């Protein structure tokens, strides 16, 4: 079945390589169709018209102040908690509906764009030039460069990972452009205090825009340095005019601040990036590529697509939902956008981008499903940059998580909120229908991907290890009630964002809460041997999962609570994905019950995250038909914009990154699954793709993996970094596999 090798397996035989980019024959008419670039701090939405280029600038820190800070603290309910627990355990199924401090539902501070950089050929210049025809706009995933071209000029935009700056470069003969910073984007408050600045500098100009939020001492300031080659630069209303130039290079940064920003110092810092040598654009790009291209190139997917379809623009390819070329491009785009939005923070609901101040659901970090789904591929798809972004968010918010545990539950340790704006980790977004302040599984759910990341790289991050101990401390204090059988009880308990058919939203023993508590306690015990006995004993006292009368894994383990099946969230199957608490190999009876629960789950409102969450769980349960069906509902449902960023609902309704960022994880899980002790190859390959190659995937036992499959069988090359014995599972069965550090291993599989 396996032999040592020292060479790569060949890719499937075909004529062209997968496309690592996309293109369109026209500029973007809507901001949703703008091509995207980002470095995890700054983002750029590029419309792609060299005669009237608009680049919307975003930054992860830009959230609008709303309301008083004291209204954004967790509710002080700890003293009332024992009485609530008594009532719920006594059978009062609606007791939690009044367990609040009476405040109305408050959304977290909304994410918003900063402004747009406008480079417009003046009307007179346009008429004189006769407006040469537009050629095309492209986005290169390997470089992050969005390029647009007419016959006489080219514009390029990227966001540098090395220098944290938005770079725009326009070239062409006799360039005449009006350059402005414009805050007037959709939904921008009329009460913003906006000030513009423009001064001429040797070789160009320095532009600035300051916007002060209404009723706040907070503001943000954008600074753009224009370096002009040839021609003349003069001041113009709210900006400058460049005439007769050969090239224009713009460098833009935005800062959120109190008081006043030092525009001169910001301009000097931008000027320092240019250096003294000729060709500053190439120098800036080269520095960026050493970070971006290295990360992007780690993993690729090749589905042996039709070369003619690979050559199509993205908008035409989206009209062919069964095309292998479409899945290849969406996989590549998903990794590109995920990498581009991960840095200071992991991706928001909209990634790092929005062109509208009225961003749906505040453009928040929605922790009870969306954030983990979007980052699901980070470890396996070799994007440690995204894992580090998630770790940084967690670390910054741990003090607030401690407040949540103390104020709501009277406990030590930490409790994560269901929603965050990135600034605050306090739990204040809740009401009767969504008692999100009662959700105790969040800390384990958010730390889970960081545990996966540690297992992949073979080293424990001390920050994650310390945070796990705080989660265990919370459970020590919180898990004090027992049922008649002596099992510990999670009370109150909440299954996002569902409720029993015969009870209120806050109740007892949600399956997700049980899985999270078990996983957190046992994982913390593994990393803290001094407390291991106590924490494992606590985990062992939790009740088992329950199978209901329909043969399905119950969403609430408490007898008498009835399931509500038509819901987009699949929180109760946390034990299947992303955990491996329930698997077809170790717990076949529970896996069958979980599969029945998946069969009974309705799509509710056709949210993209619901369909792809369904696919991830189906892949773990080896149900290729369900994986294919869930992917098909997204691909058939017109969820993707021409930018290859996605929407929350069908027909491109509500800009949202869930589908774009989660789709790579679905394809990887369908082809390769791993734990520290197991490798599963081709568990649920989607139908219609009989040959392909997945290169560079990371496993949780410390090996990179290249997988190639055809109708005749499959081969896999493992490149382990540590010596380990694992279980290998394929269509041929299961058996042990010994891997030696730095010795490649070739595996061959026969056709099914």
C-alpha cells in the first residue's frame, strides 16, 4: 500500500494549469463587483476603469462609535443565576426569557469604509483623447494586484503585506488626472466632520482626508502621497490635477485616532517607502510578494478543468455551476480572499471589505458560526497568517471574556461573546429571542482552530495553552448542578441560534455546550498535567448525547426537549465538525444518529453558511452525495458576485464572505481529513470531478500532503516533519502507517 519516495507525484494529464486569478471585460458598476486586495489591515475595492478609477479604502479598525460605553458591558446577572437554574431544572421551560437586565438588543459597532481614492480623467481630456476602448480588468491571486487597461493606459492596485500601504500605479502617455479623496460613499452620515487637505511636494503632492464621527472624540484620517513622473501637478478643489505625466504612483494609509493625526509625519513615512532608487513600484511589489506569494502558493487545487472554461471571465464561469473550472477558481479565490483579510483581525462577515456604511449585521465578527466557518481551512490550507490573526483577536479580548464570566455567571475563567466589533469582547448583544449572553461554548469553539493549528505545526502556542486553562476554570465554577443520574448539567444552555419546539431559547444541556465543555476540559488537561486529573474527572461527569425518537442526535440532551429541524445553524453537530468526538470509525452509532439529524435539517432561509456547514459535516460523515448537494445549492443559487466574493442569500443578496471563505474548507474536507492520529483520504469526493490534484495540504500529525486521483485510483505523497504512527483510512480499509520525520512516503490507492 505504501513505499518511500523522494519525488512528487505527477499532476493529472491535461494541457493547462489552473487559473490563479480572474478577469472581467468591463469595469465594475457596483462596489460588490469590485476586485479586492488586502493585507489583513487595509483593504481596497478596485472598480477598474483607468479613465475613472475608484478605489474604496477600508481598514479593520474602522467601526463607528454608537451609544455610551457603559451600555456595552455584560449584564450583571450572577446573583440571579442560582434562581434561574432552579427554575429551569424544575421544568420551567420559559424561565430564561426574562433573564436579562432589561436593555434592548444592541448591535456591535458597525464596520464601515473610509473613503474612495478617485483618479478621473477630466471631461475635456476624455473628449480630446476620444476615450479608447476598455480592454479588461484582472485580479492576480498570486500577487494581489488588480489591473485595468485601456489601449493607452494601465492602472494597477495592490495592498502591501510588507509595508502596510495601498499602492496605486497608473502609467500611460500624457496622463491627465484629477486626484481626490472622497468620503461620500453609500450611507455615510451627513453629520461626519470632514476636512480635506492638499499640498504640493517635490515630485507630486500630499492629500489628506479627516473624518470625525458625530458626538465622539474619535476620528480617522487618510493620507495619500502622489509621486508623479513628468508633467505638472497643481492644486484643484479637494485634491490635485496632474497633467502630461508618464506615471502616477499613489501610496495610501488610513488611521483611526483621537485628537488630530500628524499628516506631515504620515506623509514623511510614506515618502520613506519610495527610497532613492528608480522603479519604486517594482520595489514595493517585490517586498509585498515575498510575503503574499509565499503564502498563496502553499496550496493548490487542480480539477483537470476544460482549458476553454478556465479562460472565461469570472462572471461567465459563474453561469456554469457544474464546471470544474469554476470550483478551481472559487477555491483559489477563497484562499486568496481569506489570506487578504487576515492580519490585524481574522475576516469579518464581509471579510475586510465594504462599500457601504450600512453594512449588514454591523459587519461584525459573528462568533457563533460564521467566523469559524470562514477560517475553517486555515490550518489545512496552510494559512498560519489567518490562524495568527484569530489568536491575536482572542488575546486582545480575553480581559473582556473574563468580565463576561464574572458578571453573567459569577465564575472565574472566560466566556466568549457571540458577536464582536473587534474592539470589545464583552457580551452585550442579546435579547429574549437571541439570549446570546447564555452561550458558554464560545471560548472552546474559538480556541478550537488554534488547537488545530498547534497540532499542524507540532508546537503548543503558550497563549492558547493559557487560554484553555481559563476555559477549564470557568467550567469548574459553572458546572455545579447535577441531574437525577448524577451527571453534571449545563444550565442555562443555548444552542445558537435555535430553540426547542416546546421550550424557550435558554434551556438545559444543548449538545454544543456539552461537546464544548468536554473538549475544553480534556484539551486543557492534556496541556496542564498538574490539573489533568481534576479536569478529566469533570469532563467524564457530563451526560452523553441523546438520540431522539426520530433516530437523530438531539440538539438538546435533556429528555423532553423536542427538536426544531428547519434551521440554518447546525450547532448540535459540533461533535462531528470541527471536533472528532463523533466519527463513523470510533462511534458508529452516534455517527448514524448525527447523519439522521443532518438528513432532517431544513435550509430555513438558504443562508450560504448553513449550506456549507452542512457540507462540512456531511464530509466528516463520508456522505459525498450530501457534500455535492450542499455545494450545488450554493453554486446554483447565484451566491457569488463577479468579484468572486459571495453573498449571504441567493441571487447575490447581502454582501458576505461566508461562502467565499468556507468553500475551500469544504473541498479539502471532502478530499483529506486528519487528526493527530489519523489520516482519511477521499472520504467524500464531490461528484463530477473524477480526476484532480490537491497539493500542499497540512495535516494535524505534522505532514504536508499531495493527493492525486483519477478514475483508476489515487496516489498521495506525505512529507512528515515528525516521526509518528497514525491510522490510515481509505476506500480499501484501515491500517497503521509509520512515518519518519523528513522521509517522504508514497501511498497508492486502487479505484473504488
